[in-house]
């Protein structure tokens, strides 16, 4: 009777460890799948993002204006 009880206790322990290992593996695979989908979506959105058009301001006056208003020197470029 003792050996049968020991056998079933060992079998239940091994079964429990196997179930926990399968659960951990399935969670790991699910997280890896979610992360890979997010990485793919980010790569696609970065490549599809429109690039900004460069804006060039035209200079109205080439000279620099400098004046003092009494509180400090002002330089207008």
C-alpha cells in the first residue's frame, strides 16, 4: 500500500510540474507573439509616416539690427 501511495504521489508531482511548465511555455509564446506583432506594426508605421517638407525662410534684410532699450542690448537677426 505504501508503494502504491508513493507511486501516485510521485506521478501527481510530475504531472503538476509538467502542467506548470506547459502553462509557462504557453504564456511565453503568447507574449513573444504579441511583442512581435507590435514590433511589426511599429516598423510599418515608421516606414509609412510622411516626411516633413523642409521650409526655408527667405531673408528680408541681410544686415543685423542692434539697439539698446535701456534694460539691455537687443540684437535682431
